[in-house]
C-alpha cells in the first residue's frame, strides 16, 4: 500500500470519528488498567457490566486489595477466566500499593512487570490513559491491518512495528481506536461489511463482500 492511500484511509476514519476513545468505562488510569486486564478473551460490554458493580465498591488499588481474591471473584465471575484474572488483579494491586504509591506506572517496563499485563495491555494504558502515540494490536487490529494491507504482518508485534513505522505521526495516537472500532463493527471476522465501509475503495482486501453477502 502506498503512503497516499494510507493517509486517505486514516483521514476518512478521522473525519467519521474525530475523537475516538475506548468503549471500556473507567474514571482513572487504575480503573482502565483493571478493565483491560478483564477484557482479555471477553467483550467490552461484559467487562463494563462487571466493573459497573466493582468500581463503585472498590475504585482504588487499596480497596480492591482489601477485598482479596475471594472477595473480588463475585464482582467478576461473569467474565471469562475470572479465577486467574482475580489472582492477577490482586497481585497487581499489591505491587501498585507497595512499589508505586498506588499509582499506575507510566512506562512500558513498569506496566509489563504487573501480573496479567502484556505488551498489548501496556500499549492500551500508555495510549488511552497517558496519551502516548503507541498502537496496541489486538485481534481486530491484526485482522484489519492485514486485510486492508495498511500494515501486513504474521504476528501482532510485526503488525505493531509496521503500523508504528508506516502510520503518519498526525494519526498515530488515534490509530489504535479507529482500527479496533472498524474491526469490531465493519471489518468483522466472519463477514466484513464491505458495502457499508467508508474505506472500501482504498482497501486492498481481495475478497470484499457484495451487498448480498457473497464475495465479489
């Protein structure tokens, strides 16, 4: 894909959604961190339902730590892998309280040292909570980047590296949100909604769907 086409894609996505944001509900960097940890193999809708109960009762790392693993589980039991997530969240809260004064680290190294936090989660926090121009690559972004050929790669890290290098600076901070929302609602896994796609004429996917749902 040539640079002009890439700029056109981002320009259209920006025009459609000038101020994109995560669909996770949170009121602090800490709450975003917990929501993102919970979101692994879960939907944002499901996470928001759980945190709507959890955060009013325990909005800080100190308060969640006081719940303990068994006290936390009832709040998140509707989330997949809630047992292991509860363990990781309590361990993370302990580290935040004991080593960071209850604050979320603002560095990738500090974030990735937290249980349950990998590169993707760290990137989400750096971007969404702290405004860093980094791109977190989840399954949606991996799919969209490869289908459109805006950044082709065989692994999330490869796609992230190419997206970071190939995305013009003016678009880099919001690229994560534009691409994830596009993948969630338009460029879907089973059947992309190509007839409704605002970048269909720029996309280089070979198997675009027609209005009937059949490939064209």
